[in-house]
């Protein structure tokens, strides 16, 4: 007997086909989608073809080596997204009724937050073992793209963007400090002028990163032009370059908080540091949080600082006071 409200088209397709189709769109191709849904590429292609047969029109068109959605494909993708969102809301509502015994949390963070976010998520998972957690680590530009697309439940970054309407709640200090090799001539010197530090070969993050913007603003306000020797796209690569004697840099103290780095580096006592910045928990303004996301928000705001621990490690990596006349507020907390 026909199900009330379900038309012939809906009976010809399956949720699994829609899931595979959505994965192809999200991952930008059949090969990566096949890995994500744990199928072979021919199986993915076959399921998408059957879905197109049910629609009666192709869902993709091949332009060169790239597959692009047709108009029908774009419309079906929008409908599928609405359907999966509704099903996820239903699952979250059921989890809420069961006292958060089940649920899902999607968290996207900028790269430097990877040094503490897993610890926070680990503690959260111990408190709510039934909640499935997905952590995405990207550079700032990619995270902002995800914010604009509303891809995740919550985001961790620094100063929120000016061109997106978001709610941002600070929950943790994010001091930025100068970093040099352990045997650098500035090691052990007191009150090093910023102009002296700026004469050192500088290792910078890529253009557009929050750390890069904070460094450029600091030197610009002091009327200085640092000597940029190298641009690198990742914190670990920058640390390795500094350890190798290629130059100095400025990094979040969180990037130095794990064991094993103290013998390689020093934090020079440069006037104007540390830069006082904050980590923020961000979401699109007006976003309705799932029960799992609400629980994580409350958890982070209440317990996050204690879970992350003290900064930085002992030894030559001694962080200058976060308060006082020599510490600076960074107007751009972007990371």
C-alpha cells in the first residue's frame, strides 16, 4: 500500500544513494567520495547514475576532467541537504530526550588550536561518551569558508571576521610570543627592543593568516619593516625552520605547550610581548545549536581553561607576564 505523502520518485531512490551523491558533491569528486563512504569508485558512479535515472536527467556534466553539477543536480543537492539536516535534528531531539546518551558534534578549528582542542574534546567525550565527535583542522581562510557555509556546529578561532555575522564567545587566553633557536644571540638578554628583534630574519605564516596579520600590525604600528626570509603554511613547519636556525618568528604559546620542544627554542625577552589575544568559540549568528553542541559550548566555557593547562612549558621557554606595561593587546585576534 502506498505510503501517504510519498510520491513515485521518492520510492525509486534510497537514503544511501542520496548520501553517496552528497559525498561526491562535498568532496569534489568520485574518488574521494568513495573513500569517505567506504565504497569502490565504480560503485559510487553506479549509485549516482541510478539516482540520475530516477530524476530523469543527468546530475553531473563533465567539463574537461572536472565533474560539475547540472541545474537538476544542484536542486537535488539542496533537497538532500534539507533532508539530512531534518534527520539530524530528529536524532538530536531523541538524544536530548535520552539525556545526551547519543548525538553528534562537528567542530572546526584553525591550525594552532590543534595543540589544545583534542584535549578538550577528550575530556568532553569522557563526560558524554555517547556523542560522536568530528574535528576538522584547517587554516583560517578554510575555517571561515566553513563558517559561511554553516558546515559545522561550532568553530574555534581568534577574532571573528568582520564580513560574517557570528556570535563569538572568548574562553581562553591565546598569548603570542617571539620564538628563536635555543642558542640564539638574543637568548637570555633582557628587554630586547622590538627594532632589534625586527632585524632578525623572520619566518612568517602565509598571507591572510591571523598570526601573520598580528605580526604585521605590531611592526607597522612601531614603524618597522621586518626582514621576511621565508613564508610557511603550517605551525610545525615554522617551528622546524626556527629550530634549524633559519630565523625567528612569533607564535601562539599553545604551539609550545607540548613536551619535547624546550631544548630546541627560547622565548626572547622582547619589549611588547606577549601579545594578548584570546580564543573564541564561534557560530553563525542565529544558529540553533543541537543538544550536543549546546553541551559542548557549556563545557568549554566552564571548563576549557582548566583543561588546557598552564602555558608554556618550563625551562628556556618562560612566558613573560600576560599583564603589565610591556604586554600588548592585539587588536586583531585572528589566528
